[in-house]
C-alpha cells in the first residue's frame, strides 16, 4: 500500500482469524457454499502448528493422560466421535481439493513391553470400543506378524485401523487454494491489533486497514486466548512448545502410526521414506526473545525411546529437527461454537490434536455459521465451561 494513501475498509460477512488448518478449512467449507469470507494470518499461511506438526491422524484416547487419570479419559471420550468423523473427512479431502495430501490410513499401533503396560492398553481399548472406536488387542505373535520392524522386546499391543498420517506441509495450503477458488479472500502478514464490537458486528484493526465483519471466527490456535482477550474473554488455552525430528530416507518399512506404552513416542514414515519422530516432547522458549529452541536433553530421550522400540531407526542419520508451538488445555477437549454473551463470535480450537481434527472442526464451524445442524452434540465442547 502506497505511503499516504487512504486505507480502504474491508467489509465481509465472516472474518476468520488464523491461517492454519482450522481457519483455512473453515474458509474452504464456507466459500464452497457461497459465503463471504475473509481470513487474516499474522505470518505466512501454515507457518505455525498446522505446518510444523508431524502429520499424525489420531483417533484414539492419548495414552499418557489416560494412565495418569482414567476419569479424565472418560470425560474426554465424547471427543472420539469428532476425531473419527475427521478421519472420514481426511479421506474425502484429496478428491474434493484435487490435490495429493499424502493421506495414508494404515492404522495406529500402540505397543507394550511389559504385562503392566498391556493391562493399561487393554483398559484403554475397552473404553475406546465403548465409545464406538474399532480397537483390536494383539498378542505377541500377532503384533510381530503385523509389524516385523519392532524390537523383540515388544510383547503385544492394540491396533486401531482408523488412524494414519497426512502431510502438514501440503494440507493447509491446499485448503487455502480451494477457499480462494470459491471466492474467499485470504490475507497473510496481517496481524490483528484490535477487535471491538460495533453496530451489531465487529471491527478488526490490522496494519493493512480495518475490517468490518458481521461475524468473527477465532481459529488462532495457541494465540486464541490473546484474540479472545480483546473482547474480554480469558480462556485457559495455552501455547505449549514441542519438537519433532526427521531422518534421512530409507526403504518403506513402517506403514503404521506407532505409539509406545513405555514412553512418549509417535513414529511414522513419510511418502518420501523419511521417518518422523515425535510424541509431544518439550522444546524450549527463550525467555528474552520468545523464540522456540530445540531442547537437546528432550531430543535425546525421544530418540532413545524410538531406537528402543524400532531398532532400524538407530541406523539412520537425523537430518533435521524443529520446534513448534501447539495449543493445549487441561481437559484436551475442543472449544467450539458461538460464545454466550457475544453473538457472532465463534471459537474453533482443538487442543493438542488440532491437525487430526482440523477438517471436522472446520466443517462444524461452517455448518453453525450457515445455520445448519452440524450433527454433533456440542455441549461438552462449548465455551460455557469456562464462563462464570
């Protein structure tokens, strides 16, 4: 924009704040139905958690919080319906968008190295099956027949055929292109500096000029609370720094999304043959600059577990590692829907598992904005639980 030129106010029906998978996905589903949509993103599209995660497509209850508190797991269980529906949407997205997103659903495999771990795995699987998820217990012989790449120390596990992986480098950008084809306007490098209610709608202040919108969607991930505070809402959504590592390419040997009951781990092999090693191990945030940094001790522990569970990983060279800021809440449940007391303001946040759930939270939010029944009971996921 030329210096001194008057900035033109953008007017739209729906403003979406956040250019990750939730924001661009919501824009795609809305624009496809003819809705008027503008998306703003403070940095590049897909620059944060949506593009920096390891690409896991989860459908199960996370193991570590389950063994810490089974009451938490029972409260979390209704979320599995959303994850399962999201996996179904993942299968449809490549065809709908006309792009290869490297979606592969060869199943998720939680493995155990002791009888105590197996009992935990079995209790978790029983709760998941009661919630409608297909989870199968595997004996030692069944496990090693299915996954010969595993260490001999693994004695059994649980297999969920609904899980898999997709490319975080491709998906959000494909959704953004799809949204633009249907008329959505997406503006990168456009941070929100202020948001106020005015005349039954909202006015957003940005360096590129003001935006007037009848409705606003907060899809800002780890920055969601920063956005909500501009309207006087303080949600317990925090940013959590984690890190991921990737190896050199090798022969295709690991088709599954792999977890370990003896330590924090996710392991998967990409379409290019590289092995992604993660599991939510903590990175560091520089207290002076706020920049994310790799935690070497954390990385060493993560790699040690990976090599113990899948020995072939120990023979591969590590080529890159990177940190990412993900959003988290104590209950791990999403925050979805219109916020009581602020008509027209919608939350679209799915903590910890946001890449997996991105398509379904986008679809649900679009349905709500279009006046349609999303087909889910959203009461457990309402912002009401955080409002006095």
